[in-house]
C-alpha cells in the first residue's frame, strides 16, 4: 500500500505538538481516506493559519486569479494569500502568526507547474526567519526515474520556472525541497514526512491512489503526462485545450486542418501515442467560441511515451505547416515571451532550430540532471 505523508503524520506528531502550525495546502491535501489535511491538523494540532497558493486552499479560484486574505468558514482559521499581485512570498507579518509551517500539495512532476515554487519560496522565507518547514511528501505521478528536457537557464526565472530543474524531473516535492535547501545553502530546518510503499518506477496508476485534480486544467493522470509537452502551446497562438473537457490533451487553432495534422503526426510513429483529428470550440481562453481544427492525443503506453518529445514534434510540425502560427508576445513590456519562460531558454524561437537537434540537446541536459538529482533521492 502506498501512503502519502499526511497518512503518517501522527507518527511525527512530536514535530508539531505545542506549536502554532501554519499550513500551505490545496484540495489535493487529502489522506488516503479522503479526510483533508486541513481537518486532520485542525483536529490534532493547533492550526493557527493557512496560506493559500494559486487556486485557493479549497480550489475555488481559477488559474491566475488573485487570492484575497480571508477567514476559512469551516475552521475559523485565517487564510493568508501567497498568490498576490505584488508578491507570492510569506511576509514577516504572516510568519509572526506561526511557529512552524507545513506544506501539503500534490505536484505533477513538471517544471511549469507553479505549486513547487510556492513551496520553494516558503522554504526560503522560513529559512531566513528560522522557522521550521515540514513537507508532507506525495508521490510523483510521472514516476521518480524518468527525466526529460532541458535545465532552466539563468535569467529565465519566473513563476512557471524558478529553479534549475529539467522539465520532467523525476523527484518528489520532499526531494526537491531537500535539493534546493542544500544547493542554495538556505540551511532551513527541513523535515520531510516520507512516503511509504512508493517505488521510483511507479506511475500514478501503479500506486492504488485516487486521482484528485490538482487544478481545473489537470483532470486526469494522462493530462499530467501529456502536459509535459503540450504546455508549451500556452506560449503560442494555438489552443492548448483550455475551455474544453480535455485541456492539454487537445491542441488546435482555427487555421489548422485537423486531418492533415493528424496524418503528419501519426506518420512520425512516436512511441506510446496516437493522434486523432478533432474539431472543437473552446468555451474560454484562446479562440473562445471559435471552431478549431487540431488533434487529440491518446496515451497508448505510459512507460514508453516521451511527452516532451511529442510536444516539441507537434509544435514544430504546426510551425512548419501553417504560416499563421505564431509565438505570443510578452505579457507585459520588458518581459520575455511566455514560450521562453516555459522553455527556460529562448531556443524555441530561434529561426533555424529543428526538432531533432533540439531534442538531442535536451537529451544531454536530461542526462546531466539525472546525475545531479540522484544524490537527493529519499526512496528507491
């Protein structure tokens, strides 16, 4: 049986007893029996404050929505925002409310996903304030061995990439916290409540756990797997499937010929995936209300699939086939295009770059990162 950190929290009660506990969590903060981390800590310890990441502690906010400070109606505990317009950090005033901070959010194992930076920001802030930090570890749904993609380059930090990770990094949240604490020399008092029964080769379906969507755009395990590559389309004028029932599993645009694109992609015979021509009309986000042609991606073999390679091949196929394709401009003046922030590099926009050469470079960086990360493994 696989158990996440919260399932073993009472074995570690000496860490939290007689302390004002602060909690960073989200709807995925659940024990195996579906009891929330909020209610467990509120029942057994002094839950003094909660700190809300993107989407809110109870998941009632859309992606990118600014979180206000409020009182949680179920517990009466104050909730402070870690997703403010001006900052995503813990403030000294927030830290005055607690003696220790606990983090419990399901990660998806991909560098673009923002929760991991909420954790790292909080860990750094706690180190500076000399406040202990506890990670209730959770499984990496994409396994703990496979590494894909390039390493984030200096100067490309953002909230979709703020640490030198590979795109798919094969680490748990607790392992990332351990690595950052060591590499950045934060010297925080870090405690990781470890997983039980998890093996590094496991994908999420192997764990026996039930998938609870970490955000509205991540409804299924297969979504998370494909997101490794298809999230790149957030930096383009293609729809990444937001506003449909298959976000990150359908890619399209009004200018794409669905049958033509599916034929081209299936001819590449990429491992573990099949492309189906689709037509869809997003209800929100890019091309809302417009009919888009494109492809739906089907995972045939999760062990063999290389989702970043698939995303890169699809991106370059659309770029080469349709002159209407474009990368989106920077969101605000003076910032980098969003594709650069996702990539951790400007390489996708270089005019002469080809998918094959890019993937060869990525393979070298993946191998380098795989060697680095091994020393921080907490599980076999």
